[in-house]
């Protein structure tokens, strides 16, 4: 029996839209951007092809909006856990350590992020998506470093953008090593702390107990 389509109206329409985006994110992680098909998304989300095309003009539009939604959801998750940490160096350190935690959301985050990065090598649409979000990440890290400089927590001689790039650049490969078990949690923490000492001269005050965990 064919699955009944859900009408795009009211709360039900919003829930359907969100379910389609979540399904798309899972399929990108599982099959890759190149392997994802709109018909697969419709089938997995339990909607008709017609309804899927009602919401999304093209496959590229669907991928773009799904990536935006996935990124926004992850950003909210981070902000909620970072709330209350005032010291900019501690906040930045916790943020990077959180990206190495081994749980389902984090694994999905990395799989989608790295898949878009891979596809960006030969697709202009993915390149724009990746550049936009990478730029936001760089600006956020640079902003925390600048706050630390303004408060005299790190030396004024630190180049804000360069330090941000050097802290961020290893995280993509490093995060993958941790999640596949090549690098243990304690070793990861030690490596990140060493990078902070090299770049900023401090790791900041200890974060609240239990806020970061393997």
C-alpha cells in the first residue's frame, strides 16, 4: 500500500518539513551527497514525491536547506551547553572538546560535515555551503580569542585569525581519529591543551565539572 502524503499546512506541515530535513541529513551521512536521491528521501520520510517537490525546488535546494538545518541544530546544542561559561578561553576549549565527544549527534555532525567538505572539492554548490559554515566557525573562534586578548587573558601579540585557523584546522582530521578509536580521549585532551598553550599561552580556568565527557 502506498504511503499517504501529508498536507503541507499548520503544525503538521512544519513537522513534515522538519522530518524531511532530518531524513535528508541521515541519508547524506549514510549514502553521501552523490548517492542521495530525492525519491529515497521521500520514501524514508514517508511522503510523496509531489509533496517533497512542493517544499524543495531541486535536489540542490534540499541538500542546502538540510545542511543549514543540521548546522543550526548543532549550534543550538553547543550554545545550550556553553551557557554560563564566561571565560573566553575556557569556553573555546570546551567547545573544541565537545566536538570530540562520542555520541550519536556528534558522529552524525562529523559525517555530514566531512561529506560536504569532500563534495566541495568538485561541486560549486557544496563548496559554497562549506565555505559559509567554515567561515562562521572561524569567526566564532577568532571572536573568543579576541575577547581573551581584550581581557588580557592571552598576550596582545597573538594574531587572532591565525591562531583561530591553527586551532581549527587539525580538528577535522583529529575529530575523526577520536571517533573511530585511533586516538583515546585523554590523549585528545592533552593534544588540545598543548595547542592552546602554544597558540594562546593558557588553557583557561577549569570548566564546570561534568560539562565535557568522553
